[in-house]
């Protein structure tokens, strides 16, 4: 297999592929979703505060 072919197929060269339990993947995705929601809330609050001060 050529390096370009392996990259296209998502194969990591010189690294072992590890299976991750679906529950772990779901947990990680849930944590990412919660972190994004928290950042969105923070951004909204900061924007609102800046507008209140007239410095948006």
C-alpha cells in the first residue's frame, strides 16, 4: 500500500489501531457538546455585556 493510498483510507502508518468502546465515544461526544454549549453561553453573555457598555 502506498502512503497516499493509506492516507486516503484513514490508515495510520506505524501506529496500532485501537478499538474504543462505543460508550466511551458517546461520552466524549456528549462532553464536547456540553463544552460547546457552555462556550456559546459565555460568548452570548460577553456579547451582551459589551453591548450594554456600548463597546460591541
